[in-house]
C-alpha cells in the first residue's frame, strides 16, 4: 500500500490529497528517509510524521484493506511518539494565547506584568 494511502487509512490525515502533499513537502519519513507519496509500506516499517509541529513516530503492524474506524487503528500501527513532543506543543499554546495582533498598540502595564509572570512560571 502507498504511504499516503496508509496515513489516510490509519487516520493521520483527513484526506489523501493532504497526505500526498505532506509527503511531497518532506514531512513523512520511512526508516529515516524522506519518501515520495508512492512509496510502499510494509509491516515493521518505522514512520515519522511531522504534523501540527509534533513529530509523531509509529511502527506499522499490518496494512489495512481500506480506511478503518478510529477504534480499529491500533490493530495496524503502534504509536511510539515520546511524551516530550506533546509537552512542547503545550508550550506553543501558551505562546499563542499571549500573541498580540498587529495594530493593537503597545502592551499595557497589566499586559506586561502578565507576560512577565508567564516567563517566570516557565523558568521554574
């Protein structure tokens, strides 16, 4: 089965065209090498997928016949993504919460204190 179809079948991407685009951009690696969307996937392959600023790692157990339900995904892959990848995503959420839009002017004194408090929390 093609890598783009496999990632769509195990629900890492919503459509095959999005999975194909991710492969073309180099966001998908099989056994450490960036691959084209037409690369075949076999059992025991190690796949790395960069999606939403998180590097997901998974091992192929079996190739599904077609797109599977969310409850059956674990029959076809093992997710080996480290917890630290998701912790980094949490920090990005905090950064986005305090992002100031262009044209809103300088931060007020209260905004500045709130920003300083966030940095102090992250340091400790």
